[in-house]
């Protein structure tokens, strides 16, 4: 049984497809990576509006590999 706070498998799959579609729009060279400066734009295209401070100090470091390259995968 699914509770209100638990996403359904269908919702998860649908969300993953949406994220991939938007990500691919920004992954111009098809390297499966985008420039970190585009992450906020990608999130806003998905309807998520993070505070710039949270984006830079919390979200980007979580998304980057152990050695930041300026790209997010």
C-alpha cells in the first residue's frame, strides 16, 4: 500500500524521464554532463526553484564528483 508521502513506481519513472529529457537539452555534446552553471536552469525548467545560496553551497557539491571539474553528471 502506498502512503501519501511515498511515491509510486509510476511517478518515479515519469519523473526520471522528465529529468532526463531536460538534462539532455543542456547536454549539447552528449557527454552525459552539463556545466555546473546550468544546473539551476535545469532545475527551474523542471519546476524546482532552489535558493541560489542553497544551490551553490549544498546542491552542487552533492552532485559533483570528488574532484570538481565544473561539470555535473
